[in-house]
């Protein structure tokens, strides 16, 4: 079954709940199978990498995924969280902000 998600790669979102509440960033990856997204600069975790012959061991900071229900689109005009509605004009389906009615598609 194909899931229809309203958040796509490249969208600007705001975190509405959790430890990073209030942070904003662009979506880099959408994981449809688990309903999760990876957002730039949000949900930073540390990963300990074991040393190999090619590289020494190190502690990396990477962005972990966050559930899609914990993020919302960022309204381009007001800078607040918004829902998405669809508009069909001239045969083109467009995503609009519910708060201000501004266009979310670039």
C-alpha cells in the first residue's frame, strides 16, 4: 500500500514536539516505510565508530530520523507551523499553507 505523505524532500519544517521543539530545518530524507524524516540540524545523536586499518576510531555526530507526526510545515510568510491544503488550478495540483494561503511548492 502506498502512503501519501504531505512532507517531501526539500521542505522547510518546524519541530512541534520533543527535545528539539521549535527548531527548523530542511528535510533531507523521507523514509516512507517507517513514517519518518531526517531534518538538517535536528535530533543530533552521537555514534561511536570502531577503529579500522583505514581510519582511526571516532565519535560522529549525525542526524537521526524523527517521526513525521512531530514536524509541521513552516509557513513562509508568518514563520509558524501550518497544515497543508491542495489547490487545483490550471490542471496543476499545488500545496498551499492553511494559515496564510501562500504557496509551499517551489
